[in-house]
């Protein structure tokens, strides 16, 4: 009786798994087909020399690809779509078989020929209860593990953000120090090195623009 019950539960679980996989594969195929249709339309617009309308039919989500990259992407999507279609056909056949087994179980119901006495019913009920309890406990443990992993992920994300902020701060400080150092060098070059090098006011009247221009050019050269 226990083997029979385990078998029937496995059938139900298998049906659920196959149906879930079929729905998932159907969604993947739909996404591939949508992207392929959009890229083909973009390709047609490009051949006609017309820009695709933005904000309509998913054109706003299409990145600016070169003609070669777009052609390569279309070929890749066609190949993936073919593989997905073949997988979908295979999964559909599995789903059909699993659903047939599920219907057979629903029509058959409990195998009364396995239950010969009230003691058999109690034993089978106790076994089902124990199996359910074990499954619930395992599910609870998985939920706890998932919560712990989510907390660890949040901590890692926080550390990553802090690291990124520190990196930007250090880069900003390095740029500031570099700019201040270059400015200091330019100021040193523009300052007179000794009293004897200071020109008389009469000379400044005619050469101020040339002198200051050379200093600015020197400073600019250092900054560059």
C-alpha cells in the first residue's frame, strides 16, 4: 500500500513538473519570437531607408545595432527559436502522457482492493500523514535557507555599494590632488624667482601680455 501511494504521488508530482516546464518553455519561445519579429521589422525599415517608429511595438527596446550585428542576432534568434519549438513539441508529448496518467488516477480513485480492513486504512492514513509531515518540514527548512541566502545577498550588495562609493571618493580625491599639484606648479612658474628678475614698470607696459601668455601656455601644457 505504501509503494502504491508513493507511486501515485510521484505521478502527480511528475505531471506538475512537466506542466511547469511546458509553460516556462512556452514563455521563452514567445519572448524569442517577439524579439525576432521586431528585429525583422527593423531590418525591413533599414532596407527601405526609414527609421522605425520609437515607442511602438517594442522598437524603443531595440538597441542601436549595426546591420552586421542585427543580421547575426536574427540568425541566432532563428536558431534558438527552432530549438525551443522542438523542445516544446517534446515536452508537449510528455505532458500528454502525464495528464493521461493523472486522469487514470482520478477515474480509478483509491485502490480499494489494497484496503482489506480498517487496520489497512489506518496504516495507510498514518503513512500519508507521516509523509506529509516530512514534506512540510523539508519545505520549512528550504524556506529558512532561502531567507538566509537573501539576507547574505543583501549584505553583499550593501558591501558592494560601499566599496563603489569609496572607489569614487578615492578617484575624486586623486583628481583633486592632481589638479592642486598642477596649479601649484603653474603658480611657481608665474612667480618671480628673484628680485632682480622683476621687470621695471615701463617694461611691463609693453610686455605684460606676452609674459602672462607664456605662463598660461606653460600651465596649460602641464594641465594637459
